[in-house]
C-alpha cells in the first residue's frame, strides 16, 4: 500500500497498472535480496545498492520495449 501511495504522489499521471507492476516488482526484488531482519532493522542497508538493483530489474518491465 505504501508503495502505491508513494508512486501516486510522485507520479500522478502514471496509470494504476504501471504502479501495480512497479510495486510488485519492487516487493519481489526486496524479498529476493534482503532478509526480514535487514528490512525491519534500524540500520540502513549498506551491503547492496538497492536503488540501483530496483532500477535495473524493474524499469525494463515498466517501459515497453520498442521492437
């Protein structure tokens, strides 16, 4: 829910379908890359560049591939 609200506030013109795809992808990647303790822990994650990973893995799924 937080992901969807955050996307909507930052990008009010994106379709709901794209927002759902982005949030689903972000959730899947975070579950693959992080432990529950890291996600809920008080310290920021330093062992990986999560933003870069999310961009690399999720953005291609959101932008149509021109062929």
